[in-house]
């Protein structure tokens, strides 16, 4: 499995190199580069090189923020880029916690929380993106020990998901599993 991930990563880097040889206008070139970097960042997370993923995804996030000022239509890429960056931060924290570091990297959770809260406010109307963000935000809050806050945020989200998708949909079942976990944490640790 790791070999496949490394091969995919190598292919993406080769495609990136080839794309630089092709004459594209600046707008298309930047968009392709950001999207390729998003895929590369996700692969680095999958390979479990979390610090490298943080550095790579942060650079891609910063590049996107700068590009949005010049190309406002790139804003559609922001939710995916933010989610990838925040996921790399959360996974790095989890790894530091699992490896019994004296001081797990809580600063990563703070940054992930800030990013996801900001993104959730901006994408409240896009349900799929909002669902993903709320799930990640609740996982961050649980890791920080903020169980009641996670429950307060997630409960209305569960009701909305049930209302829109129905009680038997995969989206509702996934949301319900997270709600059950949050309730377990509230009962067990609060």
C-alpha cells in the first residue's frame, strides 16, 4: 500500500514537472499547481509524514490565499485546501500524542480549530463542505477535551443532516456515529 502511495506521489511530481513545460496562461497554471499540490498534500498525509504534510499544506494554503486576491474565482478551492491543511495538523497532533511525547503538539490543534471555524462560517450554505468541517472541528474539540462544546456544535448539525438526508442515509449514519462518540466522551470524561 505504501509503495502505491509513493508511486502516486512520484507520478504527481512528474506531472507537475511536465506541466511547467506546457504553455498555459498564468491563471490556469496557478490553478493546476494548487490542485496538484492539494493531491500531493493528501498523499503525504496518507504516507504518515505529518510534519512534511503540514509544511507542504501550509505553503499551498498561503499560495491560495495570495492567489485569491488576484483571481477571486479560485475561492472554490479554499475549503479543500483548508481541510487538507487542518487534517495534517490534527494527524500530527495525534501522532505526537500516540508517541507519548511529554508535550503533545497542542499548538497544531489550536491552528486547526481556527482554520476550520473560519471555514465553517464562510461555507455554512454549502452542506457537504459544512458537514465535513463540523466533523473535523468536533474531532479537534474532542482532542482538546472540549466535549460539551463539541456536543453543542454537533447536535444541531445532526438534526439538520437527518432532516435533509433522511434517517437512513449514509451521511446521517456517519453523523450519528460521531454524535454517539461525542456523547460517550461527555459522559465518560466530563
